[in-house]
C-alpha cells in the first residue's frame, strides 16, 4: 500500500529545505514535481523544481483529467500535481511525498482521506519576514503579499494531522523524518518486533500531532493575527 504524505507551509517557512533533506534520508519515497504556469526563477530548471508549461498546456491537462490536484496561486498562476506520480509510486511500491499548498492539500484529503498531512510553521511572523527578505528573490510588494497569504494559509493549520514548527533545522529534519517513518510503521501492521529506537521515533512523531502542539502554537498564531489586525 502506498502512503501519501502531504506537506504544506507558507512561503519562506523552510519547507523546500526540509523536503530536500527528507528525500535523501527516507528510503522508498517518491516525490511529485509539480507543474506550473509561472516563469522560471533564478537557477531553477525545468523538471527539477517544477515542470514549467504554458497556460494552454496546463488547461489541456485539466481537460484530460491528468491532475490529482491543481489550484490557482496569487490569482495568476496554475500549480498542479500530475496523477501519474501516484500511479508510478504504486507500481514501484513506494510512498509518495507531495509538496503542495493548502488548496491542493484539501483536494488530496478529499480524494485520499488516509493521506497524512503535515503543516510547517515558522517560529513567528517576524522570523518569516526575515527569511523572505534574506532570500532576496522578491520585491517589497511581493514580500507583503506573501506575508498576507501566509496569514490566510495559517488559519488552515487545524485541518492537518501534524504541525511542525521549523525553528531549528536539525530538530525539524528529525521530527519530519520521524513522522514519515512512524506512519509507515503504523500502516505496516508490525507490532511485535518494535525496537526501542522505533518507540523513540513514534514518540517524536506523536509530539507533533495537532492535539499535542495546540498550546505551543498560540503565540505563533497570535503573531500573525496581531499584525493582520493593524
């Protein structure tokens, strides 16, 4: 059985870094490269970060029902996950990792209710703005738009199974790895041969469960709500 893992986060939360690390450390994990109609940025390459296609091509894929999910981001560009990545993962006996926004995550959860969803949060709004500025990729207008979008996206945090606050990279990598491996272990049905290491991994993952982090999230959520109210 193929486990489907959804990872979402506001832009600048460090999601791409975490995903890249996890892809190198978790075996038998397929990764879906999204399709988009936006232009390439910087050193991006077609087929590595995204498949860059025209709006006409994207809409043709929609008509042909080739997407597992798709959405419009910033009211301008399409982003989508091709169905073929799930089919390939199933054929190869691998799990599938999806790096998608909250719109796409909702579509996946509707189609695949057993999919495991993980939302990555920055420590607070100030830190998120700092990271966006340090990337040096966006104009001031776009940074402000990303921050506004982040405030809206964060309101969806309680629709996710796990919440990971990315304040220390090494800890976040370990926590994300634990979530994926813990869910894989649970779905394997293996119970009698669990090691002490397995138990520690399960405990690390459980600490990131939504119900176990609600109290910790309150100052983070408040930092976005307070700014949005100004």
